[in-house]
């Protein structure tokens, strides 16, 4: 049997880059879709030898965009993948309020474009499809903790667009028999996380503050709670989901939840300091116990018109059916992220 062929949309992102590495390790021929950007977006792939730079063509990169159905269809016909991992998204929740229509085009219709191509090109028996669904679907949570059966209540244009994708995956599975699955992944983080997400932002700025390169950071809502896991473990779960003998949807989470305040505190503990809080509302401040320096202030720019206050997932099904379980918990995740950030700034 020849090599299995995988196509990853969103390969330059945090998850796409880990997944590409893991699939190469497993012996796959890996293809990825990259957008034409005026600046280089392949930093997360630096570890891999790409088709551009090396004749070994370890990863085959194709220019494309999931808003372009001709492009998606053409790539699907050319590559004839055994597995598609649809990770491409405008993935920032707050920014989705600024660009809701664009977010819907990418995060909702992008998914439809792949599924239509599978059906139209008679790839139903060949191609399995993974959709990057999200805990943001639970939004104003209807149940604690959240499972595969918890009703959705999306609270942003991002989450509403992802809700379309969730259901179109279910529909194409039931209507046409596509092996299509949703991974409902709770927040997962790493050194490769984009700088505008809270874990990476706090770790990056705290390290700069402790090195004397900055005075303070500005944050939004300190009281929301998230279930944060470690990204490479979550991309392994994506693969596991497609190896199951039937197409199903799975929650992937740690089962532990923490506030943004706890995140800030834990990051500074890992940098040999500690933070106390003074004031309320917009006047609330985080202060270093070592020297009294104000290191956190509130900027309402980072507030969302509607917030997701509490996420905590129950990944029992993934454990029982796939044997998948989160290994890295909150404290270890922060330790890893701080250590990787320090190394990168040496
Ligand atoms: P990310 O780092 O923001 O990566 C998003 C990827 O999508 C990037 O490669 C980006 O390319 C690409 N992309 C954006 N718009 C595109 C378009 N129009 N056409 C083609 N590619 C496009 O996201 P991530 O954290 O790796 O997450 C991967 C997926 O899982 C996303 O769908 C996200 O919504 C979902 N998800 C993430 C989490 C999480 O906690 N990380 C949890 C649940 C679900 P550029 O590099 O060119 O921008
Ligand atoms: O915010 C609060 C903010 O942007 C987490 C995406 O990968 O995970 C991610 O979405 C929390 C929110 O992630 C700042 O209000 C406070 O309550 O890191 P985040 P997210 O919105 O949970 C889900 C699962 C996805 O699917 C998404 O694609 O932190 N917060 N102050 C802040 N957030 C940011 N970004 N910046 C702040 O300054």
C-alpha cells in the first residue's frame, strides 16, 4: 500500500504546523494550503523542509484560500487526499465582531466548499474529513461540564459561523455518507499560538516585563474561565478521530478551568515573582510583589460585546472510544510556555 495522503488547510497556524509534523512522522504524504501573504507566514513550519526550499518536498505547499471554491475544488481533484483536516479559519473571537461577514465566508462556507468537492468528485469512499469545531459553540453554557450532548449557544460571529460548519458536517455525513467528523476542541495553546491570544500574549509580555523591556501589559476581561490544554496533544486527537471505525464527533478537553487572573498569576510565579490585585472594574491592577510595579492594567478595547464566561469540557467519550486523554494540565502548560518563551528570547 502506498503512503496515505493528507491535505491540511490552515497548515501555517498553530495546529496545522503540529499536525503536519505528526503526520510526516506517521509516514503520510502531507499537503498544505497556504495563502499568498505580503510577509512570510510560514514561521511555524520552519522546522519542516517545505516544497519551496528543498527538493525532498517533505511538505507540499499549495497556494490557495478557502474562500475560493474553484481553488478548493481544484486542489481536492489534484491531490485526491485520503484525509482532509480543515483547520483554516479567521480564528480570533473578538476580531470576528469587526469582520463578521469575512469570518462567515471562511469559517462557515469554507467547510461547505470541501464537503461539496468530496461529494461532487466521487471522493466519498476515499476521503475522510476532519472539521475544527470549537468549545466556543457552547458560548453561554447550558450545562457544566460540556459534553457532546450539551446544547450550543454561540456568543460571537466566529462561533455562529463555526456552528454552521458543525451542522453541515453532520448533514453531509447523514445525507451522503461522507466520513466527516467534528472535533469539538477546547482552548489549546503552545509557543506557536498567535500573539493576540491570551496565553501567548501574557507569557510573551510577562517575559519582556521581567527582562525590563516593557513596563506593563493591558488586558480585557480577567474573570472569564477557560479549559486550556497543550496543542500537540490536541492535534494527535484530530488524527485519532479520523482513525476511528465510524465517523463521530468528540469533545477534546482537559476538564480543568481557570480564570485569566489565575493565568497571569501562574505565569509570574514561573518567572520567580508573584502578583497581587488592587482596585475594581476598569481600575483593577496587577502589581508585582517583588517591587510594587504595576504590570497589568485594563483596556476595554479587549472586551467582547458578548463574552463566553465559563468553559470546562468533559472528554470522557474521547477517553473511552479513542483512548485519548489530556496529559498536560494548566500548571504544566504554563511552565512549558514560559520556558519556551525564555529560550526564544535568549
Ligand atoms: P490559527 O493559528 O489562527 O491558524 C489559522 C490558519 O488558517 C492559518 O494557517 C491561516 O493562514 C489559515 N487561514 C485563515 N484564513 C484562511 C483562508 N481564507 N484560506 C486559507 N487559510 C486560511 O488557528 P489554530 O489555533 O491553529 O486553530 C486551528 C483551527 O482550529 C481553526 O479553525 C480554529 O478556529 C480551530 N480551533 C482552535 C482552537 C484553539 O484553541 N487553538 C480551539 C478550537 C478550535 P495564515 O497564516 O495565512 O493567516
Ligand atoms: O481569549 C479573555 C477573553 O482570545 C480567552 C480561539 O482559539 O479558543 C480561542 O478563543 C479569554 C476570553 O481565546 C484579553 O475575553 C482578557 O474570555 O485567548 P482568547 P478564545 O476567545 O477563548 C477557542 C476555543 C477558539 O475556537 C478560538 O479560535 O481571555 N481576555 N484579556 C483576552 N483575550 C485576548 N485575546 N486578549 C486580551 O487582552
